[in-house]
């Protein structure tokens, strides 16, 4: 088994990765992780996984890793950085094997250091097992403490190692039994890909909080991916989603459906639909691009901007909703903000004295499109409000006569405990201010949020299939009190 070498990681790179993308990106709830898995004898599984991870890069930009099976060993390469920084030709050639799993990480639990990168490989008496996890456990600390009392030593501080160690502890010769036992022990959000010398497993928590899709390559071999956008990149056809609570196995005889744990209540994270996932992905059989476009159309009905001259998106995630808003309101769509494509999580923050430089590095207003115009600026969410305020200021400085802000989601009032990194409740602007107060704070001419029923009309899948807790305060999985205290300032309603 290849081991990660901490000495090869530049500490400055780690520190830089902790910094926010820019002030433009910091004011968003952040994706957490992307996972990918493949079983394919006679195919270059490391390379296919690399391309899969590249398509999932938006789900995590702090570290990346691939584990492959070589005979009865597991080869592992994981480092801090983007997928293209972590892997090169030589490394991918080293990773030759017949099955692989991969991971891109944004840290939600555990700090951003290489020992927290994934996949995690654990040795068991029955052979090595590698695990990659997307989500966040609610009882990880409790389980970890119990395991440590039993003498288990942990190498990382992330909750995913708790899953890997639990599988190893319960592995008495039958891996599916060990996975199922672990599913009974862990509470929270998890989509997993698990690698053994014989097979790749895909697992989804009984609430289906995080996505996981199955695809098929032209060779007939199967793959697993957090999002369907990666299937297109590697030439695979979409087969179906892994069902909440289900275990699937990929091996030399194909795809097998195995009983996992009973379905609880389907609760896919609605933010995946609103902006987390790539717009070219599909979930619940719906195109995310079209759903977001319909969100813009719904918003134009709920919060029209009469007399506006131009509708502009906050790129990139605001684009589909802005197109929809422009279509429904018959106001021309235009580009008013140009986004730098080259800023990512390793972006170095400007000095405090250059306070606005962060947002200016990321967005440049197009004066020729904005001067003298009544502008509708469409974005997908407001978390803290700092970025929206700076963008409104930028538009006015560029000569806009009016700036009408339209947000294609409801006000974010409650923190997420299921793996989406967003501010604590007291930092969420909508938890403490009314819409009118927020409008004044950001300096907009008007402000409108799409309602939750409006989001649901746009998605065209029943509300009962989603987690909407950060908008509604109704958490599908109970959050332990000690965890609540870390992020909540108020009691949830309902
Ligand atoms: Fe998604 Fe919000 Fe639920 Fe977290 S609380 S899983 S961000 S919908």
C-alpha cells in the first residue's frame, strides 16, 4: 500500500487552502466532497477515476486522492490541492489496477491537512479496505471515543475514519455484513464508495441526504459518482441513483443490488438542486439546469422587477436562474459581472487594507452594460450578506441607476449539520434581519427571495423528498444537543 507522505506537503499550501476562495466565494455555503468508484478489469481505472474526480472538482478543492486495487494490495495516492495538482502521468501509471475509488475534499469535519484527505485505507485480517465519504456524521465523536477506549488508534481527525474503522472492526469475513452493521451505528449524511480487492461498494444513508449515481461504460463495466456530470466526461451512460439505505456492489460479474438498511425518509439536500451540484447533473431524474431556470421564472412571478432594463447573473451559479428570470419577465439577459476563472481555494487573501480587493479580484463590472440602467442582479443564495453588499456597491459604482437583487432560494436561517459548510446561525444574515433590513444592509433598490413553494414548483419533485432545514429549521435527522450548541443561536421551529 502506498502511503501519503506528509513531508511532501507544503504547509503554506495547506494554510492557503484554508483561506476563502475570495470574498466572492466565502459568502456561500460550501460543497463538501465528491466521490467516484469503478470496477473494470482491462481498463485504466486510475485514469478514469482521475477524469471522474476532475468533473467533481467543484465539490471540493482542498485535497484529492485515488485508491486502486493491485492484486490483494491497495495502492493509494492523496495530496493537498486540486485534482490536476495531485496527479500527473507518472502517478496515474503507478496506479494501474482493476478497481478504484477516488475523492475530492472540502473539509467539513477535521482540519484541512493531508492526513484528513481521502480515501482512507485500513488493514483488516481479511485484507485492506479503502473508504471515501461525502457527508457528515452526527455521532462521530461518540463512536470515536468508544473505539479509542477499546484501544483503536486514529490517524486523522475526520469523521470518515470512524466509518472506515467501524467497517474494519465489524469485518468478520463478510464485508457486506460489516458495512450493514456500520450503517446501523452511524447517524447522519453519508454517500460512500468502498474498495476491497474483490469489489467496489456504493452506499447511501437511509435519508439519501447526499447524492450518488450509478453509470455504465461502453465496456459494460459500472461506475459510481456523486454526480451524473462525471458520467458524461468518461463516456458512461446513467443507470440510476443508489437508493437511500441501499448497498450496491460492482465486481467482475457486474452490478449487484444488496439489502442495506431500511429507507427512512428521502431527504436529498435541496441546495444540491439550487446551486451545489453542477447544472449539467441530473437528480431525481430532473435536469438541474432546467430546474434552476424555472426557479428564475418562478422568481419573476413572485418578485417582478417592473421597468428593469437588464437581468444579469452573479456568475457562474446564478446564470440559469437569471436566464429564467429574463425569459419570464421579458427583460433582456446580459452579462454585467465578469468572473475570473482562475481563483480557487488556494487564492491568497489581500491585506485587510485592500478590503474590497477580494470581490474585485473575482468580479469585474461591465460599465458599458450597466451605466444608467435599472439592473436586476440574480444570485442563488445569501448566507452572510457580505458578498452581495459588495456586488451591489460594484454595480452602482459602474453607473447602475437601480439594483434589484433577486435570490433563487429562500432566506437561509438555520445552520447545516449534514455536511454543507455554512456559517453558524448568528452569522446567517437572514437569522437576525428581516428582508427589508437585509435590503438596506446590502444597499439594493429592492430585494426578493424565491419562496420554498416556488423552489418546489421549479424542481417538480415533492417537498417531502428533500431536506430543507437551512430554510425551514425542520431537520430530517435529529441533531444532538451538544452539536446544536456549536452552531445554533435559536431553537428550530417545527
Ligand atoms: Fe442541505 Fe440545508 Fe439540509 Fe444542509 S440543512 S442538507 S444545506 S438543505
